[in-house]
C-alpha cells in the first residue's frame, strides 16, 4: 500500500513493514530514554534513527503518560516546530515524518510552516472536533488510535462489557464508526492503532494483541505501539528501561498478526525483528491459515 505524504509515496503493508522511530521533544515522556529537548539531542536521535533503519520518524511535543502536565497549544507547537525543522535538516525534505498531536491548530500551523506530514492522533479526533476535518482539508495521512477519555483520566475507563465482546469488541465497533467518519471527511490514507496501554488494563492489552488480526477487516495498515509499555514491564516486574527484550517479543507477535508499522524507542532491534520475521515468512514456515489471517 502507498501512503501519499504531500506527493511523496511511502510504502507500507505486508512485505513492506516499517519501523517508526519515536523522538519526543518533551521533558516528561514515560520512558526517559526517549526525551530530546536540545537541538543537539534531536540531531543525535534523528541521525541514529536513520542509521539504524527507521522508515519514518514520529515527533511528539505533548506527553501522554499518566499524570503528565497539560501543555498549551503554543508550547506544543514551539517544541514541534523546533523538532520538525531539526529532523528535516538531518533527514532531508523527502524523508517521512509524523507528528504526534491531537490538536488541529498545531497541525495547521506545522503544515503552513513545513508542508505535509503524517498526523498521529492518540484521540482519533475525540479531543478536538476540528481535527478530522482539518486532516481531510489538508490532504494528510492520518493515524487514528483507540483511547477512552484523556491521558489524565484513561486509567479509570477500562470497563469493557463482556456482553459487548470485551475490549476487542469495543475496539472493533469504535473503528467501524471511526473509519466511516474519517473517510467521509476526505481522508484517503488512514492507519489504525489499537492503542495499547490507553484505557486498557495489562490483561486487556494482551487480549487485544492476541486478536489484533481482526483489524484487517477495515483494509487499513495497522500500527502497533508496544514499545516498553506497562503490559511488558508490569508483567515481568521490571522497569521501562529494562523492557527492550519484552518489546521485541511482542513486536514479533504484532507482525505475525498483521501489524504494518512498529512504533518504537529502539530502532535497531525493531528493524532486526522485521528482517527476521520477513525471512521466517519467506521460508514458508508460517502455516497457510496463519498467513491468510494477516493478508
């Protein structure tokens, strides 16, 4: 599948799995190793992501971790403006970038300043009523993630009724409505993110991962954001800093169940996971029925 980013085509999908490098231009993201504030830190992070094989760099200026302080639109834009400008100087104008924001105002201002990029919205338009229409008007690719509430309230919103299919049923119904809404707004390139760690317990995250292949019914690439998440470090009784091995294990499973994009803090390890998975699949080791579930 080709994603159109301002006239530049980015291949993503089965056989063209991509690694998205996280570069947070914030002081308070949940994983300290991803925080980049100075220009030198941003340059180093971008250079390393490119060297290790990232297919896209994702810049965030607003931490979505539990308990993070609210950031004004002006401050978020200031952080992202510096981040995008710096990364483009390193990676070049043609290299794919995504911006992690739920604010339409920030999208518009960055678009006016830099041109096209992928919009990565943790709220899928739920936190800003103008977001989806703005993305459609600007002709930008859009990543829509499932979440309930806000980063400040989401941990209290994990009650998914068993009668309605639990967390998997809720996510499927949500995207059934959301995909139609986004398409009606004129968005042509849509990527779905099931939202691991957002308004979901550890157990619900594993349940969702185990049935992630169901998202293929929507015909959109799927992004898996599992990197160093609490479902890993809480289960293993370690810290986020120690959760790289667990991340690689779950990233393999996400690829097996149809993920096209791995959003990660550690690019080299994710790229190696993709390469090994690709070799494994090409060897014919995957059962025919297993392959069919993710095509």
